[in-house]
């Protein structure tokens, strides 16, 4: 979801099978004026149902839960709501979990040992359509997806300007920084990103960048 510049708080759904974790996370998030927790879920099935009813901006998603796990829940939720931002918050950095969740449509992946500031920053980044990958995960993710790249002409899907915006966005720059680098307005950057997301059928910058890497439009060595 792209930041529209309004004052509406970012709405969230917390998904974790441990009540103590949900309680602590809720207290942290609700201490911020721009964040609002709409609900909680203890497993994947509850997460899908709650997401359907509450339609939050961001979902904090655990991985290992009884019944439907976080991977299956993310896939189901993204199928219904492509624009929702799923931020994985877990203790697992196993490659299989990471790649499966990003393939399912997660916009970010954060480990539970992250600082409070890192978590708050990741929530806001995902709400703005930006990437939020733990540093220890980002590089191997880029290398993994580039290894399976299947080059296709970018002009079949994106305009030259949109491709330029996507390539700069892949470096982790904010909308304001992209605007400065390309000598355009931040609003124009938002419009280009919205068009990119729509054309590629994705809901976050992470998904768009991975899409570009897999199609050979973005070289991870330049990131």
C-alpha cells in the first residue's frame, strides 16, 4: 500500500499463536500515535478470516502455528487482498521459510530479535509499500531469486520510466530519495510505483523487486 500522505493511522492485524507475544507487540504498536491494532489471530485460519473482515493495512505474521501456518495464510490473504502488506515476524531465518513466504507475497521479513525501532520502522515501511527485510536475509534472498531469473523484455510490462523507478527503488531508497535521484516529484514517484504494482499484480515494493530480479530486469550486484 502506498502512502497517500493523509493522517489516517496505519491499521494492523497481529497473527501469532503465543498470547504473550501478541500482548507485548500490541502494547508497543499502540504506543505510537500513527498505528492502530484492529485485531489478533492465533493461527492461519483465524488470520484469513480476520483479514477478510478487518481489511488492515499491515499484517504482522508468524510462521509456525497450529493448523494453517503463516505461509499458507499469507498466500490465501494475498489472493483475496493483493494490496495488503504482510510483514513476517518470526524466530526462524531458515531459507525454506524465507523463500516460501516471499513467494507467497510477504512484503517484509523480520526476526523477533529485532529492536523495537526496527519493528516500528518495518511496519511503516511496509504500509508505504516499501521493502522491510532483515539485513541477514536480504542478500541471500536477492541471490536466490536471481539464480532462477528468466529474462523477458521489460517493455512488455513496464515503461522505460517505470523500469527506472523500479531499479532505483530496488536499492532501498525512499520515495523522496528516488524523486531526488530522478529529478521528479515524490508524488510522481508514488504514481509510478502504483502503476508498477498494478501492472505486475503485486502489492508491495518487495514483490515488485523480486518480480524484476526473476525477469532479469534488476541485477542484484548493483544493489
